[in-house]
């Protein structure tokens, strides 16, 4: 947490993974990815609107934005938690989500909660069957609860692993389709 003072007003800006929810991280990722249409300062002002106290983006100095940008999320954790508990339910990490679940991720990855979908398919409720786990309504429910109850320090290692898996498998599918089309 970074604190800024302007006049007699103190503002807080969350910058550590343990302070940022998965949904906030997903929204920030969309903003940072959109660097082609936003100028750099505007891009970070939008991030500050998500992670900072109300009004901070109106008073923060350019120097403070630069310091925030330089230090933002440098402490990314790397260890995946095998189990997590959210709202009294236990979820177990599954490094091989079903194709049906991945299809749902593909449909939602560009939304502001796209990373939450990616995280949601990686954890299975241990009380449900595979069919129930892969049900789109259940995945949507997990997106809702994980988005606001799972912090970036828990989700980041999973998202890195799942993104790599997603990219690798998509690339292999593209190559397979290209080869099939060439025959």
C-alpha cells in the first residue's frame, strides 16, 4: 500500500498482489493491454482509479505515477496453491481443465473479467461431479465469487501457468488445423 498526501487529505493506493482482488487485476490487465489506444499517463490514471482511493487520480503528481508504474506488481508470487477455500467451500487446483471449460474461457477472455474465467476453470469444487464443475452456470458462479474473494497473490501463479497452457494448446490446434487444411 502506497500512501500519498495532498494538502490535508491522505490517499491510499493498493499496489501489492495481496491487496488486489482477482477481478481488479483482470480489469487492470485489460487497461495495460490497451496501450495502443491510451497514452501512458491516461493508462495509469485508469489503473489508479481502480486501485486507489476516490479522487487520487485527480491529485496524484506525474512523478508519483512514474514511481507507481516502476514498482507496480514487482512482487509476483510463483507458487500455486493446491487448494483454496472461498465462502466455506474447498476448491482443488486442476492443471488440465476440460475442453468445454476452456471454450468458455475463450468466449470471455477479452471481457473485463476474462482472467477470472481463466482462474475459475483451474479450480474445481471438491463436492461436485466433473459434469457439475464444467456447467457454464457453475463456472459463472465461480467467476462471481472468485473475482472479489481471491487476491492477486493467490491468482497470479495460476494465471501464468494457465495462460501458458492456453497459448501452447491454442498454437497446437492452429498448427493441426493448418496441416489438415493443407492436405
